[in-house]
C-alpha cells in the first residue's frame, strides 16, 4: 500500500467496507484486517482514526442507525397513501435486507461493542429499537388519519412487526423470504387494527 497518499472520506470508506464484510461473511469475520483489506487501505489507517476496534465498531453501528433516517422519511411520506400492510411490508423488507439489520448480529456477538453502545444507547438493541420507533411513528400517523383503529397500541404492534421481521430474515445464509410471505405476516399482525 503506498504511503503519503491522501485518503478522502476515510471514515466512510472504512464503514462501507465493514458493511460489505458484515453482509458477506457475518460478524465473526469482521476484523480490522478484513475491513482494511476490503477498503484497500493499510491496517494502520483504521487505528489512526479510531482509538480501538470497539470504538470503530460502535461508531459504525451508530452510523448505520443514522442512515435509517431516509427510510423513516419514506415511511412517513407513505402515510395516507397505498395500503398500510404494503407500506409496512416494504419497510420491513428494506430494513431487514440492509446492513443495518446485520449489525444486530454484530452487537449480539461482541460484548465490548455492547458496552460501548450503552454510553449512547441505554436500552434495547440499536437498529431494532430505532426501527420500532420509526414503525410506531408511521402507525400513529395512520391512526391519526383514521386508517388504524383509535384504540390500537402502535408501540406493541411495532415491536411485533420488528420481531416477526427479524425471525423471517434471521437466516442470513439462506434466501430472504418472498415479499408475499412478509406481507402475510404483516397482515396477520396489523389486520385486526385496520379501520
């Protein structure tokens, strides 16, 4: 690797490389060497920009959480249009088909990472709790618009959807579930609460 070459957006380059390694090989393969090799940079680059590997991983996970904001905006914009079940199924497919959900396994796999994340994320599993908040916000907006029953517990429904989605997509080595299967599960959970 040549030295003295300025790297642009090195943090982003390392985060993107970590995402690719995580999706391709899982959390056990996520090492500083694997990430720097994937990014095409010297191993020392990661350690120059982060205090240690767990600090890098914590910032990577938080970065992936912040990338969920466009998904939240898209789901909010769907309020009042399309079918509620379809909107939620598409949101779950987008969430669980992304690097964001692969970070759940990573957080579960690394004790040091969980400890670091507790500083900024005191409860729940990052990504899943944020996704549940996004879905609950959408359901609340649909409830206010009259498409969800007024007495629906949107927080509980959101957690049920996240749990069902996580179970459907849990096997990262196999093919993802068909969209129709996701819609069936969403309809079973949300259907009784539709107006």
